[in-house]
């Protein structure tokens, strides 16, 4: 579509060199551009962020939203918005394919809307082949950036708007690309908008150093770096002052928190500090790597009043041989011992896990070992994945990739086992009265609300919207498969 509107470019004088000041400077400029564009359009410019992947990406999206709102964009619940951003995931191949499919569909909207921009960010953009493909086949994308420079978003959208709507704009020449290989930088104090008023994710560390042999995350998220404890505490204190009662501490391997700090601090110690924050009621964390789960952490969980009774402890495989090939650095026995220790310390804890089926060289015996652990641990729930070959990871070069139909068969057997056990365990709390954090109104029935138990199970109960964000005692009257029905006690 022929570009009619031309942005009046602002002269940049004395751009601050330090962060976050530099980003606030660009937010002011972006705000002016959004104003110009909105006036030309005759309506406020809208945005929509679509998030793929894990909690890290969900939190990153909140940071994008924080800045978009700060510069004057208005959120819209549709991909027909004036600025659509895909925050992508690349942990498995099928995640990538989905994104390409949807990009084509987005272009249909863009052709009809001269004010529309499309942005791509997240883990997929850290892969050079992906960026190459977008450059070749999806020329209509306006902005591409990666996971390491997301803090520069205000500056990036300023450049993208100048390139897309400024005088130098030539049809088909407007793509703005900025991808970094890695960073050791952590920029604090940028705007962030929460999806929920009463709970929030909090990054405690970024990146991953584990290099599990199947996993692409260390390549796209860079080396592990922890935030300073005082910054984490300060952020949580502010969140609590703003009405947050539950935080989810985020990291690819929270159990190795603090190793690279100037004054090292363990994850267990950090939890003890967070526990002291008045007004904070619940603490969750994600994800725990079994190799780094310490006795100290189990002890802290045992005595804590705020840490939720839920531990996500990815198993990946029950076969010690495969675990070694996966570079997980624990074996079946160690994993089972850990589970025993945790259950002895926190008897009613819910355990959940991630399992990969069909890792290269996995035999029927190896798979039986996985089933054996599943039966012994009896997980409350488990995410099961079919192994996906990620180019550049050591496992991708391994011989003996398992034939597809064998993997499919194992996957179905595993899923059945996992589901049978979850169903048996699901009703364990029926009859008890327990605290529930009310999270939202029920989509179907406005007289019902939905909340979560400490162990992360869902509860539906009669109640009104004013309960949202409150922790109330609920009697669990009935279990319906994967959720409870309850009533206020
Ligand atoms: N840091 C977390 C996991 C992040 S990725 C941890 O170590 O536990 C989330 C899950 O995706 C992993 O636990 C794993 O089960 C799965 N996963 C990662 N790479 C995969 C691959 N190549 N194929 C299939 N599943 C994979
Ligand atoms: Fe991937 Fe392993 Fe790091 Fe988890 S710990 S993100 S599975 S490399
Ligand atoms: Fe996906 Fe990146 Fe998370 S690859 S799982 S969004 S860290």
C-alpha cells in the first residue's frame, strides 16, 4: 500500500548514554510519533502482543506492554491492531512453524491498514536462519529484535517508526533489525505492565549455562546471570505496595541462582529474604533443576509459610543412561531420592514435571525406566513432549534418532499413564478447607469465580468479582477431574 502519511522526525540532541535514562529519552520521542500517527489516523493507535513459549516470554511481553502503553499505544484484543508483536519461542520445531503460518495471515491485515507495523522478537529471532528467512520471505515485517536487547524496546520502536513512516521510507525498505549474540547487561527500572493486578512474575535470573544436549535455550537466551538480591526485593516490595500478593520467581534453573553475583547468595537464602516482605502472601518459582536442588532449599520450603506447596521438577527421562546423554547431571536414583526428601519435608506438596520421549538412542528399556519413575513418583501432572531436533544442539548430531512411529507409540503410553495417575491424585483434597487465591470471574457464569490452591490446583466456586485478588478459605466439596468445586467457608 502506498504510504501517504510522513512522520515529522525529531532531532535527537544529547542522547543519554546510561540506562535506563536512555530508554526514557526514547520513550518521549516514540510518544510524539505515536501522537502524530494517531492524529493522522483519526484514532488512537492500538497494539497487540502475542506470546508463545514459557513464563520468561510471558514476563518479557509484560515489559513490552509497559513501554507500548507508556508511549501512548492502546491495547487491543485482536491481531488487527496497528502494532502487532510476536514474542516467539523456539524450544521445539513446531513452535516455529506456527509463527510462519500466522505471519502470512497478518500480512492480510497490514495490506489494509497503512498505519500497521509488525514486530518479531523472542527466542526464535536469536537464530540467524530464522532472521534470514524473514528477510527473504516476509519483507513486510517492520521490526526484528532478540532476547538480549529487549530492554532497548523504546529505542527500537522509535527507529522502526522512523524507518516505516519517515521521509526516507521507501516501499519494502523499512525493516529494522537489531539482534545481539549475548549480553551481560541487566537494565533495571523500566516500565512494565502486569497482566494480573494481584500476581506477578519476577525474573531473578536470565539465561542458562546447563546445555542439556537437546535444548536450544542456552543458545537463544545466553549465559546465566542473576539479578542483584536488593533489586529483586525492591521490585517485589513495589509490587506488593501495588496490590500483588503472589509472585512467581522466574529463571531457567532457579536453583543455581546467585552463583555469579559479586557477593554470592543461594536461592534458598534469597527465598528467606523474600519471605520477610510484609504483605506478600505466596511465593512460587520456576524452574528447578534437580541437579542443583539443595537440602538447604528443602529445609527452607519446609519451614516457609509463604512458599507454595508445589514443585515443578523436570525429569526429562527416567533412564540414567539417557540422562547422561542429555547432560542432565543427575541419575534416576538421585532424582528419586530428592523426591523422597521433599515429600518427607513437605508431605502434601504437589509435584509436576517435564518429560521428553524419543531422545536419540532411547530404547524400549530406557522408556520403561521413565514409566517406572512416573509410577513411583506419581506426579500431580506432567508435561510430556516428543523430542524435537534443534539444529546446533549436540543431540541433533547424534545418530540413532528414534523412528517416528516408535516415539508416537511411547508418547501415547506415557500420556495415558500420566493422566491416569493425575486423575487418581486429583481428588486428594476433597472435603478439606484451604486458602484459595481468587484469580478471575468464570468465563461462562458471572456468579462463579476461579482461584488457585497453594498446590496450584484450580477451584471454581460461587462468588463475585470483588473477591478477585483475595485469598479466602474455601471448602472443596467435589473434584471434577482436574479441578475442584468449592464454596466459601
Ligand atoms: N529450564 C527448564 C526447561 C525449559 S524448556 C528446565 O531445565 O527444566 C521446557 C521444557 O521443554 C523442558 O523441560 C523440556 O522437557 C522441553 N524441551 C526442551 N527442549 C526440547 C526438545 N528439543 N524437544 C522436546 N522437548 C524439549
Ligand atoms: Fe534447557 Fe537444560 Fe537450560 Fe532447562 S536447564 S533451559 S532444559 S539447557
Ligand atoms: Fe521458548 Fe525461549 Fe522459553 S525458547 S521455552 S520462550 S526461553
